[in-house]
């Protein structure tokens, strides 16, 4: 039996806490889960390719692509052979960020369970970002009443060994479990902040594909589709779209078979196109992944340049789960931190977040995605329903701009060689220090000013896209010039071609 040493207990916010040594990078049980799933995923991935090629060739998908894209780009895309288009989609999905979002300010700003409090991570200098079970085992957070959902999913879907008592998880079994992460395949600027206003982007170089993939949010699947009573989205999803008993999970890069399930499960767009909604969903995903002209954040106020907007469902649950079956070691497992502008700008939490990022050599970006900032944490289904739009398929939010914090950037390894004019730094600090922002959360007017001032500078970035940069360790691409922002180690270890890097000397 593995024994993990534990230091002296302390008291924090009324809970007894203990700080263990860093867990193993991967336990034998985690590795066994990956190996068992991969055996089935390899064949399922290969067998799904003809289905995806058929969907991409289908006249319905092609028509939707033509409707969604500008004429020139539509022509170029539709002239690609379906096999090349699928390869491009696969490349984009393998490039897409792995994000984990968590709440910190109060219980009402996250929907995804009780997660790591920033004060614990900062004050105790943790060496690992503990999963939800480890946090409870160490009494770093109070018992989570929703833990039964995770236990069901991890045992029945992922094949994990059950806890003796999941209400009192032991650390050893907790360390065999997954770390929940969303594949940011719609390239949303704020990550997945339905789970909280702070998002961390994981390093794919660190993870090395050691993750378990599911086509939909497994917790939501359990709540809505397994022995469920009324749920707020029952009329907007198709529970038959994913049949876990008939379809294996995936592991990167073997996930073709998960894509049709994702496209069928989220059927809020049926109100627009009827039973052709999976083809419409596919076209929307392809456009968001591949098109540069309709994704790129506008640097003007012209409506003619207005970017493609995500609908509510794409914002909230528009992801495939890619859950690392490994320890999330700090700081090296994280490459970027994102803060929700509407929740955290000019707050004490943001001050601490800045310090946490500088301590760990992570750049910090702010993003404004209020539609995805919709929170149901702590609310009943009836209360939550009142906050949701009537039409979940309506396009509401572009979610396509991040603004790097220059105060943090100049103190971390991704920023020492970034040229940021002193005037930009002063403008950023002036906005941060405005007294008017102290009493209320900033909304669209303040973000619009941020966009005008910073989107066209080296601070305005978007997530990586396929072949944009020399390495997946880069943190983003500048919107104004397409320059990759990367740590110096990327330039030292990569053969860089066709793309300029902003690096640290």
C-alpha cells in the first residue's frame, strides 16, 4: 500500500487542513484506466472516420457552411476534400486548450463543485492542484453535497474503484481519480467559467495525452439522463445522443467516435433547422475552429466586422471532457491563467491572483464572456431557469478576445521580451485604479474601452490554433499581427518556421 507523508495540521477558515507531499505524477490505477480505455478507443476512432467523412460530405453540412462563412472562405473550405478537412479538424482539436475553471469569491459563481480556494493555493504554496476528492480528503474544503455525482460518473463511466465511503474520501483513492478539464474547442476567451471566474490552461506538453475523454459533460449527463426527474434543459438535449454502454470513451488522439455523440447530444439548435441539427452543429464547430475571418476579434466598431457569436449551449457545455488521469503539478502543469473580467476586475481576489501568477511564472489574461459567466451555483432549478434565455440557440457572445495583464507579463518568462509601450501600461493601471470600479462589477462599457485600447496591441491575444505556433507551450497569438507569445524554452527547443515568436532572452 502506498503511504503519503503528511505535514502538521493547521487551521484555515474553520477547517482542519493538512498539506501532503506532492502526489505521484501518475498512480498505477490511473495508468491502468488510460490503458484499458485506449485499447477500445483506437478501434472506435478508426471506425468513426467514415461516419465523419460522410457528415462532412453531406449537402446539409456544406449548405450550412456556405451560410455561415463569407463567400471567399466558404469556397476555399468547401473545395477541400473531406479527408483533408477532417485532418484539419483533428489538428485543431488536438491544439485546443485544456481548461479547468473554479470559483473563489462566493458559492454562487461556480456550478461544478467545491474547488481549490485561491487563498489555500496562495498561502500554503501548494505543489499540486488537487482534484476535488483530494481537497475534501485533506479537509482543504468542506464536504461537497454533489460528490455523489462525481462518484457515479467516475465509477460507472470511467471504471474507477469506488471509495469505501465517498462522503469521507481517503487520499490514496482520491489520488487515483481524474482532474476535470474541458476541451476549449469553441476557443472561448474565458475558458469554462460556468465553473468559476478563474480558469487555468494546462500544459499539453506536461500531460502527454494522459487523459480520459467523454463526448459531453459527464456530470450533466448523470443529472439529466440517468434516472432523472425534471431538469432545466430536458427539452434542449438528446440523451440518446450518447450511449456509454455502447461506445467507449476516448484518450488523445483517439476521439473521432466522440464527435458524433457530441453533435447529437446538444440539440438546442433543432428549433432552427429541425432534425438536421447535428449537421448544423458540425458546421458551426468547423467554422469556429477553422475560420479566421469570422473568429478574429474586431479592431474597429464596424458592425460589418462583427465576429461569429456563440450560442448559450456552446458557451455553457460546448466542450468534450478531457480529464487528466495524472497529478497536476504546480507550477509546470499550467501555462496560462484567465480571469473573468466581469467578476474579478479590480478585486482583492484579482490582486492575490496576480501575485499567485507572478510567483509561479504564469501570464495572466482577462476575458469578458458574461453569457458564459451565467452562474447557477447555489440556485434551485426554478431559480436558475429564470436566468436562462428562452432561446438557447440564439447567438449571444463572441468570446474571442483576451487581454494580457502587463503588470504580470513583465514579471514572468512569457513577457520579458514583449514590447509593451509605457503608455499602454499606464492606461491599464489607470483603468485598474479607477474608484468607480470599486463599488460594482464592470460590465460591457468598461470591457469595450479595454477592447479599444488594448485589442490591437501585443496585449490582445486569442487562443492557439492549428499550426499557428511552433509549440503547444505558447500561450496565445496576438490578434493584431498573428505573433505567437511563448516562453524562451520553446525557441531553444523548436525549429521555428513561418511564425515570429515573442520570447524571453
